[in-house]
C-alpha cells in the first residue's frame, strides 16, 4: 500500500481517504489540504472521463468543483471539505460568488453548481458523504431562480442596502 499525507491506495489502486487529514488549523495545514484537494479533484476529473464525459465537459465540471472547494470551502471558510454543513453551497452561490466576481452571471454560476453537484455525487459514491447531505446539496445546487434573484438584487443595491442584502444570505455563521 502506498501512502502520502492523507491519501493512500490499496492494492487495487482504489483511493482511501482519511477525512481528518483535511482538517486545517495552521498555514502548513492549509497548504497540505490544498494539495490533497488538488489530488482528489484530479481523481474526480479522471472518473468523469472514465464515465464517458468529454474532456471539455469534464474540465468544466472539475473547474466548478475546484473553484468551490479550494477557493471557497478551504481558503475562505477554512473548513474540512467533508464537513456536512447545510447551507454551504447556498452561501457560495447566493453571496460569495456574487461579491467575488467582477460580472456575476447565472449561466457561469450554473456551470459551477453543476460541477459542485457532480463532485458531491462522486464523494457520495466513494461513501465519503452521507445520502442526506447529498440530497441537501442537490437542493442547494438546483436553486438557480434564487441565485439569479440574488444576482439581480445585488446589482440593484442602493445606498446602505448591502447590509440587508448580505443578511438575507449571510456568510456569517448563525
């Protein structure tokens, strides 16, 4: 069995993951977790190709998952990617993406959400997340009308309206 910081493969080449290795408390942890995520996302991309997806489609899916996982979950929220936190996708799509994108666009966001959902399905197939969390992710990823209204209302903010806008889909933990 080969092992390397949080990931190992068994004699069949199947990926074995220790979820605790994705915890982060220090800068060194963050760098290690980012590397672990890159490896897992590469495996996800390969699985999409092996499943018959075109390289262009697989790249789009993996890119959406990568943006969400590495930039939002790991870097911004400083969370373990296996934390089954309800509302995380909603925070990403209904707030963070919008305020961190020069021209937030529902079509682009929809592509990201498709990649996020595909990645969560991949993790579920590996038995790394629960069925109930996958169902929640499916609901959150599928709520495009809500996210479109969030983008529209963001552009319509006047004066000190940002506070109310942010509060209705806050990045602040309850």
